[in-house]
C-alpha cells in the first residue's frame, strides 16, 4: 500500500498494519529532517515520535497522513525552538548538542537561519520538496519560499565557506 | 550563494550519520491506552512558552479584575483602551538590577528578538474569576497584520467553518480564523474556542480594531476589556542570571501586566507597592517554569521568569522589587 494512501474506512487491524508501513516509510527522513532543524537528535526523536502518535490517534480522520505528519513535525520543531528561546532568550543561536562533531559547522550554520529559511532549506534540499509543497507545509504564500531559500543560500555560503572550498 | 548540489550533499551526508530508532511499538501501545481512556487528564503545558511567540499576554487597564460580562448578551463592546499617553515605546527601555538579591549570580544584560507580529492588534481576555486567581483564561485577539504563529497548525473545521488549529498536548489550543476577520483565540483545549471565535465581531472604527463578543462561555467573565497592543519591537532588553535559568524581560507592548495566559491559572501577588501576576506550571516536556509580570510604571511591563524550581514566587517577587527601569542600551 502507498504509505500516503487514505486510511479512511479501515478496521483496527488494518489501521495498525497500514500505520506500521507508513511509519517505517517515513521515520528516517522525518527524524533526520527534524534533527537538521533542531540541531539535536534527542529533541528530533521526541518531536517525530509525538507527531506519529498524533497521526496514529487521528488515523481514521486524516486523508493524507504524509503531509499531515510533515506539518505536525514542523510545528513541533517550531515549538521546541520557541521553548528553547524562552529558556534562554538572550541566546540567539542554537547550539548543536548531540550531533556528530564533524557536522557541527553545518548544524551551527543552519541554527543561525530564521526558522522559515531553515525549514525551507531542509525541505527543499534534504526532503526534496518543491517550492509549492514547501509553502503548503509552512503555511505561507508560495512566493515567499524562493526568496527565503535564496537568502538562506547566501548566508550559508558565508557560514560554510571553508567546507565549500574543500 | 552556496551551490545547491554542494548543500544537498552536505545535508544528506550529515543526515546519513543520524541514527534512527524505531518506537513503533510504543506508539501503538500508547495510542491504544488513550483510545480506551479518552478522558484521561493531560498534563498542563506551560502557556507562557506559547505566549512568548503568540504574545498572548493581554492587559487590564486597572490593577483589579474587571468582571463586566455575563453568560448572555453582549460581553463587551466599545473603543479599546490605548497605550497610556506618554508611555515609552517598547524596546526603548530596559530592566536593570543594580542591587540583585543574594541568590542571583552571573547577572548579565542582552537583547532578544521580538517583532513576531505586525499591524494593528486588539485583544481581550476572559477568565473564571476566583478571588485572586484567574482560572482557565482565554484570549481573543483581532489583528490586521501578520503573525508568525498564524502559519502554524493544521486546518480543521468547526461548526462548518475552517480554522487553523495548533494543539498542545498539555491542554492549550491556539485557534486562528482562515480569512477575515483575522482572529486568534487561545485557551484550554476542552473549551469550544471556535464558538467563541464565531461569536466575536470585529469593527474597524477610527483606525482601531474593536471587538464585540456575543456571549461568554459558562462561568467566564471579561477580565481584560479589549485593548490595543503597542508595537512589537524588533529588539528587547533582557537581564539574565543563574546560567540563563532566571531572567527579566521587557514586555511593554502588552501595555499592562495582567497575564491572561491560555491554559494556566494566574494569581495576583504584591510587588512592592504594585500588583503583579504570578503563575507556575510544567511544560509539555515536563520542565518547570514560573513567571511574574508587573508594571513598574504605566505603559511599562516587565516579566521575571524562572526555570529553576529553587527560585519560585518568593524569589521572583524579590527580583522584581530589585528591578529598575533604565533606557535601553
């Protein structure tokens, strides 16, 4: 079954089986995208886990679980960052806390981007979504995504210059 | 501009080093338990976190509660209260603690980013008034600009109308209208916030957004009449201490200190000769948080925050009493 197919009208056993396939198909990319957004594997695991729980609980009512899951993960990542920003309001950047050391420059550079730019970059260049899909996921006008990506690419070029030259 | 293929490679390489652990069994088990117990009590979230983004603190013009509403009939109407004449613009003043309490260490000053909302904003607050406590508060905000939080959530349908809903497992819901009028209603998730939104009317009169509410939820009163919020300044001054676990923030765009936090009960306390509003709660993640807001002068609002349970109400009051108003750096 296509993991994104409609689950409406299934028995509980069928739901469990369909959800399991959906989970296995989506888990890795969601955890890794969330880690790129949050700079923390632990926080990403929690955000994605909670999003999957929400999807499972609403399985019968969700027509397109794939986009629903992505939106839920994005929202939870945004919440995590807000929580952090309140706990340390004077700290602008997020410090990568449990990611591989060799990737710290990338995570630090991503962390310095505004959330929408960071999300657009991850969704475009890691998840592989188009600008229209990204706009839908972020709940913004499609015309916003292109400029966000361009500004983010400019900033990342500065932040990641040493790596780019390798 | 970084090359897109280079960036794609960097992201995929880094992602490939991120381990992924399946928790499928836990999800299926947890969800089954919830299905069997749909009324299970959920832990409260810390609404101030949401408020920090949503700026859901609303203000009351006087120190005491203003309970003007009933359960039927127009709940409130009329011109919203403006920012007090002569009040400094948000972002132009700052908190300072020249003589901090003994328990405060590593005091430093910094700035934080604001500017999460634009345009005109008028807000009102509802709550169940119980002595010095405002229980289960709800906020209603009309706005004509942009708000970062409005893009969150998922589209849902209530009473035949489409909303965007952001639900916190801790029991707080942020509900946004889709289209006009632009409304944000926040409050406990078990309250029909959509009904409140649909009962709210917005008028644009003399350059101000006015709110009128047809009816109130049972037991609720208007605790904050509709009030115009000031500019959400792009930068705010912060005093931080104790490794970032304690801080004082400037929140003057909220005009007045009564925190009508969605979901958390707030209690009136004394801050020197002023009145402050205190709450403490646990976040969705189980972390502890407490906040005390007060107004040292009309139009200036400060908030002391602690994420360290060792420094709760008494210490925050002490910190607030030691805080002075200075020009922003």
